[in-house]
C-alpha cells in the first residue's frame, strides 16, 4: 500500500515536472516586434536564412540593422519606402529582419528612375540636285557644335556655394525664425519656430513619399521627393494635409505646425541629397 502511494506520488511529480519543463521550453522562444515599416524595430534571426543574403555588401543594397524601419532606410537613401519594398520583392512590407538585405536603388540603375535614355544623334541630310541638272550639289552647312556642359564643382554639389545648387528654387517652408541650425551630429536640419496651426509649405515641387507618424523622433512627418537627388522632410506637425503618392507644388500648404514628439511648437526641416542630410540654409534664399 505504501509502495503504491509512493509510486503514485512519484508519477504526479513526474507529470508536474514534465509540464514545468514543457512550459519552460515554450517560454524560451523570444517575442519579437516584427513591424518593419513603422515604429517597430526589425526582428533578429539567422541572417543565412534571410532573403537577399546573397547581395550583402553589393552596391545598391543595404543590410538591415537593429532598430531599422523601411521609412528610415528610405530617408537615409533618398528613396520612398514603397519603392524599396517593391524593388526588394517584399511580400509583407510590415516585416523586415535584422540581417535581411534590401535593394535601395532601382533595378535599372542608380539614378532613381532606371537607366538613362541614350541621346539621339541628328544626321544632316544633303539634298541631291534635280535629275538632268548640271553641276554638283552645294556643300551642306557645317553642323553647329553642341556646347559641352561643365560639371558642377564639389562645393556646388554639396550646396556650399552660397546659394541653391539644387536647381529646384527652394523656398522657406515656414515663416518663423530659425531657433536651431544645422549640425551633422545633433541636428540634421533646421528648427523653425511658430505657433500651433501655422502653415507648413512645400519647399519645392515634389511627390509625397511618406505622410504619417511611423518614424521615432519626428512626430507627424511628411517627406517629399523632388527628383532623383533631393528629398525634404517636415517634422513635428500637428496635422498632415497631404497623402502618400500625391504631387504637390512649391508653396502649397502641406501641414500645420505643432509639437508632436517635440518639446515645443516648431517645424524641423531637413534637406537630403542622395539620402545624406545637408545644411538647408545653403539651399534656401536669404531672408
């Protein structure tokens, strides 16, 4: 009788122990935030099993790092997050993982719109004399030489020539005074003061490539793509007035100034050349 009870108790202990071991094994699996495009960070998995791993380190590709989102990757590379998702054949744009490799230039080339078209060559036609006429045809006029464009200097390309080197004719996006200037280490743009609800305007013609609040530290944010080289970003708004893929005109009201994800009402404005932040004051007209 005592042996039977002892075996029964031992069996119960084994069953309970098995359940505890099973629970411990289940709970060892990490819980991962896999919302890649918005506020969630990229998940961490074995990079050898990730799509695009064979392209790691190649020009035009980017390996996802901890904390990355498609929005941030797009901003840092001067591209739309939707384009990156399409070029990378992402079946679920909400999911990117640490170590995954995404394409940050279009498949056709690095200029943002595929390969550049080949310029056509004009051929000067020489008219023939009428049949039966004597004499030779008058010589064709010499073609006018085509002027060769001088490439811009490095200073002009970086907006350090004391004016707007972009050719876009940027205007100030808000009327208030500048309260914080550009600094590569602490401020990637300029901060412009104002009152809640003040208009925020597009600095140049462009297309909305992002409108939302999915990038930490920027609050309600709008990103405009102006051409294959330049983006502008407008952060901390209280209200966004344009949607993604919408075309906007220079001076168009695109948002209302606010203090979302900021310590005061202000507009944080960035100019990015090929994804790299540059000093907006070197592209904007003097006040």
